[in-house]
C-alpha cells in the first residue's frame, strides 16, 4: 500500500511518527478495516457514528480493534494539533494478522471535496457491473480501489455506481446513492451497501420531515424514470448527479435542495455541541 499520509506527522500504535518512518509497513496482508472521518475546526464530524461502524466492520471481519473510542478521539485531535491542520480528512486503519497485536494507524489524507460549481451543476457518474463481497464492512482492498479509480479516470466521471447481478444499482465506489421520484427517496437496502454515515443522517432528516424513503435498488434499465439523483458521503456530503451516462437529472430539485440545507444544519449543530 502506498503511503497516503498527506501531512508529515501521523500516529502509529499511539506513537507520534513522521510519515516516512512507516514506508516499510505493509498493509497488504492480514485484514484491515478503516474509517475516513472529516475534521472541521478540529472536531471529528459525527465521530460516534463512525466509531460504531468501525467496530461493526471489525466484528464482521472477526476481530476486536482493542482501542477505546476515547483514545481514537484523542488521537485525531492530537494529530490536528501536531500538524496544525484543523480542517481536512483523517483516515484510521486497523490491521489484524492472526493472533498478532492489532496495528493502529491514524493520519491525514489528501481530500477531494466537491467545488461550489459541482454542487451547483451536479456531477457525471457512470455504471459498472460489480459487487463487493462484504458490503456492510469497510475493509481495505487496495486492488479494488485502484481499479475503480482507473475507471473513474478513463470515463472522466466523478464516481461509478455499482450494478449487481440482478441489474440493481447499489452504491458508489466511495459513496451511497439516492434517487428521487414523486418527492420520494429511493436508495438500496442497508444490507446491500456500506451503511454510510451521511446516508444515516439523511434517513434521519427524512424521517423527521415526513419524507418517504423506499429502500430498494433502482434497476439500471429504469434510471430514466427518476427526476433527480444524488451521492452522499463524508467528502461529497450531498452532491447532485447531473447525469448517469446519457440520462440527465434535475440538479436543483426542491427536495434535494431541502436535504442539502438540513444536512448542513446537522453539521453546524454537531460542531456547536462539541466546540
């Protein structure tokens, strides 16, 4: 695995280290679970939800990370101070090799947040026939990640959406996807996707607002029947899709705009509570 650390200081097994010191560490063997967390004003956003998913992923993979939530929280905050970086994206890696001690790595990665223009005009995505073996667990798969990045670059799109053997659209390579039709949200069942933190908050907003959510896969042959679509995730937040292949969507759909505003309010409220 290439060294993804964006800033010079990282944390390895609770010790501060310079990023070049871990070049010899291999994360291509054993089992690796990970989380990617957005940091705003030095505060790890929706940390509790990320840690719940992190522990769930480890349990699905057959091990316990063995580090408390408090220690992880303190590691992220220490990382921000040491790198003097209070806005960005942090990656947590936990590697398990048989009966060996769990390795823990925490570092800032280079982020790729959408531009204001992309939020305004939406982004292009494409479909790709593939299924992740264990979609509910956030497991590191370097080869799979590199393959999806190659497709994204070749197709010149922002994201690729996975299509399963039944023709259903499940999720993106690093995002969840929602469709809108008749002011209803349609998204794949939780059991078929990585349950994103942003997805979870969108579902909560929808529930509180009385917005109907249908959890089922949109079939690839039916994508023209929907009014709008958007991606959700740690980096994109809620990002309108302008087109899937030749099928174009409304990027300023009122329901989507409402969700975008209310999601930003959720972020502001969280930061305020922990400031």
